């Protein structure tokens, strides 16, 4: 009798623990204090998942859409990250980074890394790559860019 009661208690506890981790049948949920790890629940079964290097878990994304976003779109200030996996010109597998050829008067070039492959990109005329936000921005809002000289340089080229 004690054996059957123990088994029943174990089944109930296991079911309770599983539903604690999966409060809904399907969905994504934050995992611990990690910026790039989350729990995906499918039919109340939990699966610990990890966003690719350089992307953050975005709790605003609804299941079944892809729940990982660039840090510029979903900042995570107080969490842990997986160890970066640099490759070639990319400090992380995914992200936007200043281009090595960028100067204080040529602030438009940047690198976009996708799966560890760097692609050369360039902001539209009058804009500069802002590494603080990982996007093109007005040149006068980018501290490393001399907006006046950049504007003069652009006029001379055209």
C-alpha cells in the first residue's frame, strides 16, 4: 500500500513540476536569469532552448514565432550570456559591428554578422553607424563621428 501511495505522490509531484515550468500548453518562458536561454513549452512538455550567439530571448514574441532578437531590439542588462563564438571578422555569430574601414569622416560602413559570416554594409547618405544602438543614426548623434567633416567630405565626393 505504501508503495502505491509513494508512486501516486511521485506522479502528482512530477505533473505539478512540469506544469509549473509550463504554465500554458504552448509558449515561451524566461529561463533563470539568462539573456539568451528560454523554455519552450509544446503540449505542456518543456524544452530548454538557447538563442544563437549574439541574439537575446524576447519575451514579447508569441509562440510559435521565432523568440530570439538582436540585443538592440531586446536589451538584457542584468543577465548571463553564453560564451561568445567569434569567427573571422565577427565577435559574435549574429550582430551589427563597426567596420574596420570606418573613420571619423567616413562613419557609414558597418558589418552585419549572420551565422558567423560578415557582410559589408553602409548607412544611407547623411547617416552614420552608431555602435551604441547597432543601427544607422544621424551623424551628429554618433560620438565617434565628426558630423561636420563628414558632411563636407560627402559634398566634395558628389
